[in-house]
């Protein structure tokens, strides 16, 4: 093999390994929603009356957001009821028209989700 062929062989092998690694992650079945990855954060402040929580969070990959401290709105204020400053949480968030919303929170105690039973 000449140097160019050997180089292509090695590059192709690396690409093949990456493709196999990506395929080994279980894909969602047809019609099934992909799970939203959770980001980690420390609760800095909770304002249940306004439905806001200030978080010092790590990277939020699905929003392309680097680590920072910022406020999020809770679509359902009940999500914030069990939170206290200093709590370590994992959370899912969405962005709509420049506003950021918490959609799910997990603490060491339990998973907190919005109440979808109410209209």
C-alpha cells in the first residue's frame, strides 16, 4: 500500500468506528419521541409567585447554550414548589421566541413534571 492508500484506510477506519458507536445508541422507535437530555444545575433563587427560577447551569446541548447563571420560566408554577436555593437538579428546557422555559425537573427526591391533567 502506498502512503495515500494507507492514510485513506486509517481515516476510513476511524469514520467506521464513529458510525458504529452512533448506531449502538438505541434509536427511538417510529412514532416515539426522543427523550430530552437533561442539564445539571444548582438552584440559586426561586420566585414561585412569578413562576421564575434562577439556575447556575451547565451546558444545555439541545439549546446550544454554554454554562451560565440565568432565569427560566416555569410553564406550570407547580414545578417550582419543591425547589429551594442550593438544590442540585437536572432539568429539561425549551426556548420559544427568546424566552426559556423549564419543562421537567429531577431532584434527588423525585422527578417533577407539569400537571397535564388540568385543561
